[in-house]
């Protein structure tokens, strides 16, 4: 079986790639507007990031149940279109000089709510467009496209913002969401039968768990379905260890989001183009990671691949933390290259390589050990709690930067990433395999 035999996946992949490209432009433009245009601090960036992810913490579990009941394509189209509208509004207000940090927070709160719907629908929709045996390859394809978008998007964002005003850059992302909505609207392929939630007659007549009985008759209540989603993540030992490690990782990654770009602007005095060049290193690393992830996973298994990817997280921020202690904002010539640019670019390359190497296997393994009827709720549970960690980690990162400075925060991030992977290794996750069978015996 080959992915090109599934044209619906091609359309979803195209939509995801284009919107990812635009999103990397917005990510840089948003931080530069806050820090440069509005003279904001790491704390302001932190509060905007928290507003962006707060809907995941508040409504993620409920949305997971909704997604299991509603049409995924319609949710994707609606969320993409409305996100394009929100970004257009930010751009217009920015060009008029009316934008403030509180206004950006409100806009990001709305944007985050729409993204919650779109992300939940996307993760639940993909297994309905390709067979389970192609999920790892499909996820790797999407991850690789995202990595390419990151590579070019960060560089283009830096050049674009240097050439025009940052508010105009939001229009590029808005256009990407409108294109994504149109691409998904063109998907006409029916969902694969293997992902449907109906039980065979023999199972319906045999009773089974309350969840199975609910499928045969009246659907369970909202609270019961949320509890099912929680148990689908935390009842299985390996998935539970992976989930807890990932939640912790998101706290430290949130600190990255509120410290690294601000460090480049405030401490190193880099412009938009220079920042784009450095951040492009992560994109190059992600492309390299996704290009080898399938072969590495086939050779050593998904568990060991995920553990291996974590080593590059740690290495990335050891390099960045070491560079930040040198204080070389005024370095020139060869000194600037060897002591400033090289460690930052290589650090970003390692960080991107980690995400590219492990990302596809992380998602494919979670889906592979989850009963099809619970994929939406499992994804929503992981996603909402991970994003809740951002809501906690972003303000914490801003406070630590103000209290300890950038160098100490980067060392804390490196240590935190190391703890995450050591925890996962100690749990025995290294032996995780795609041969691990999903358990559909969850009882509420």
C-alpha cells in the first residue's frame, strides 16, 4: 500500500503543509511585534502564549468528545476559515497602530479556541483517511512537510518582516488558512470502515464493558466519555509513562518559547533577518530528522527512537546555554561566527532534529495502542494536558528570565529535557513496539 493511493490524504497533507508554512511566519511576527513594536518583555510574550493555549487546558477534554460525535471535515473547514479571519483582523489593527498586548491576548484566546477544534479534528480525521498500517508513514510525511515549512518559513518570515512591517506578515498566514479550508472542502472520500465505532453484531449481543454497551445502545454521558479518554491514556503503563514525560517536556518547551527569541532581540540585538537565519536551523534539523525517522524506527523500534530523539533536545540547550554565558553581542568577524552564530544555529539544528526524529513515532505509537473509537478522546486528553503545561510553563519561564537571566533559564531547560527522557527510559519505554496491541477492554 502506498499513500498516493489515497487522494484524500494528499489533500489533507497539502492543507497542513500550507498552513504550517504560514504559522511559522506568524510565530516570529507575533513575538517581534510584542518585543520590538510594543516594547514588551519576556513576561508579555509569556502571557500571550498562555492565552493562546488556555482553551486547550479549559475545554480540551470536552472538545475531544465533541469531535468523536461531529463531522471532522466540517470542523476543520470552519476552524481554518475563522482562524484566517482572526489573523486578518490582527494585521489590520497592527497596520492602523491600534494593537496592544491585551488585544493580542484576546485575539490569541479566540485563535487558540479555533485551533483546539482544528487540531482535535485533524488528529482524529487522519486515521479515517489511511489504513492503520500506513499511519506512521502518513504522520512522517506530514512531519517532514512541517519541517520543510519550518526551514523556509522562519527564514522567509525574517526577510519578510525586515522588508515590510510585521503586521503585514499575518496576512500570509491568513491566506494559508483560507487555502487549507478550501483544500479540505475538496475531500470527498468516505471514511475508512476500519475506524468506525460500530461493533460487530456478535460483540453487540455479547455485552462487554459499559463503553461497549453504550456503543450498542444509548451513548454514554459527557463525563463518562471524558473519563474513558483519561483512562485510554493513563491506564496502559507504557502510554502513561510516555504521557507523563511529555507533559513535563511541554513545561520546559514553553520556557523556550518565551525566552529564546527574546534573548536574540534583547541580549544579542539581532534583527528580524538574523533571527530568521538562526531559527531556520531548527527547520533544517527537522528535515534531517524526518528524512531518517522511518529507517531508524524500523531498525531500533519506536520506543528507542523516541528516547534517542530526546538526547538532541538536551544537546541543543547545552550549546545555547553555553553560548549565552559568553556575552558576545558585540562580536565581529570570525569571532561572531564561531562564538555566536555557530553554537546557536547548531543548537537549533539539534532541537529541530529531535522533533523530526521522534515526532512521527510518538503520534503513530499513541494511535496504534488506542482502540479506534477512543482515538479522538485520547488525542484530546494528551493535547489538552500538554497545552495546560504551556499555560503553566510560559509564565514560569517569564518569571525565571526576570529573576535569573537567560543563561540560567537555558541551563534549567537543558536539565528539564534530560529529566524527561531519563524518566521515560527508566519506565522501560525503550521496548515499546508497533506490535503492541490496542486494548479495548477499558471499563468505566
